[in-house]
């Protein structure tokens, strides 16, 4: 990314009436924290952006992040979006199935996933070698020599922590530099509270469901969760299973809202989860997905009964995996 092109992009935005920062659908901590940070930076540059998302938020730690830091993010229908609104997509990319095409004109993409921005956007900054979009935001602040306030630093550090699984995966030098800088100005007590409190008491029963459904195939585990299991809990449970010494790959699914959500986790260098999910879902036409080499997620546009779901997901994804 050329910061000069970002400067040019900001100048092009000067005459725009409304600027919308859009997180990807069903946003996570990195998407919300990065959108919050970009909104603050744009306000310092004289703009008045709004932050929005599509889908829903079903994870207690993300509710805590938004509530405790008073992050002004709202559902898209509350903004009465207009065709001439200018939309900046953060931690996602227009054209991907997890970013709803909202009313307005998409003018920028800032992301760290394996995506390709459409040619019509005014500006794109895509860095798949970064552990989190939060690290990109830190570099923007540094370029303009704008101090990162405590609330923003706290949100960014939470996003960086979650996306790198407590700094155990997908880290590069930029992420490490961002970590050290954010730790110096974030509310570390708040960061720790948000990151520790990831599940609710009522969700403990989901571990039992997962253990009952697990099928082990070499170094890979497949499992299905009951209907209504929060989408983001699939990632929490998958990360937990990766702590098992014999498991290097985890595939979990759960049906919700007439669709089946799938989550992949891996610490196996012989498998790229983003490619696996795209070959399994996008290329076959049964759904869509994307992500990173170490973690990915997707949606199957079908609902199954519990036993058939696990069999279908296994038959769909297993051929794409290099299982030891």
C-alpha cells in the first residue's frame, strides 16, 4: 500500500456528503475494532463517518467490546443508506459473500484476508500476510503522527489478540510492532477482561454436544453443534480442540437461520483452509466461504438434521484435506 494513494483517496472523499465504514457481515473483534479506529482517524482528518454492519452479533465478548468501549456501530437499516453514500469496507471485501452489497458506492477496501478488490473502488489496501486489520490501522495512525487514544488502542489490541489466537498464529513483524505499541496505550485491564470472557455459562453445554459428535480422522476432527449454536462459538470450540495434541485440523458446523455455518481451524502447514473452504463450497456451488490459511469459515445454503449434517460436511470437505 502506498500511503500517498491513501492521501489521494482522502482528498477525493472531501466533497462526499456521507461516509460509511462497513464491517463484514457477522463482524468479529478485528472488524469492529478496526472500523472504530478508522472512524476516529477520519474524524481527525475532518470527516464525519458512520460505522455499520449487516447480520448479527452473537458473541458475548464482542458485545462487551462494543458496550464497554461505547463503539458507535449500528445495523445498516438504521442509517437509511442512500445510493450516493460512500462506503469503505474494513476487514472484508465487497464482492465476497460475507459482505452485503448495501445501498451506496463502495469506494475502498482495507483488509487482511485473501481477497481481490474490485477494479471500481477508489482505494484498496489488502495485506494477507498481516495477522489482523488492526495492525494496518496502527500504521495509518503512525503515518499521520496521530496518537492512538486509549479506547481505540484497546479495541485494536482486542482485535489483534483474537485474530492471532493470543499471538500464536499468523503473526509478522508488523503485528509484533503493533502489539508493543498498543500495549503502551491501551487499557490492559479492559483488554484482558474482554479476551478472557469469551463464553457465557449457558454455552458450556455446547462442549458436551461437540464431544458427543466428534469424528476423528487421522489428525483431523469433524463435529456438528446443535441448531442455534452461535456462529462465532464454532471458532472458540475449534480453537479449543486444537489444544489436543493429536489434532491439527478441526472442522465444525452448526445450522442456524435456514443455513449451515462451517468453521475450519488448522495448525497444519500442508493445508490452506481458505483454499479448502473455497474448493468445498464456492467451487461446488453449495455455499460460499473464505478466510486465511490457518482459519476459514463458510455457509452452506442448506439445513440438515443433525446426523446428516455431519456426514454431508465430512463428505464435502474431507476430499480437499491432506490428512495425516
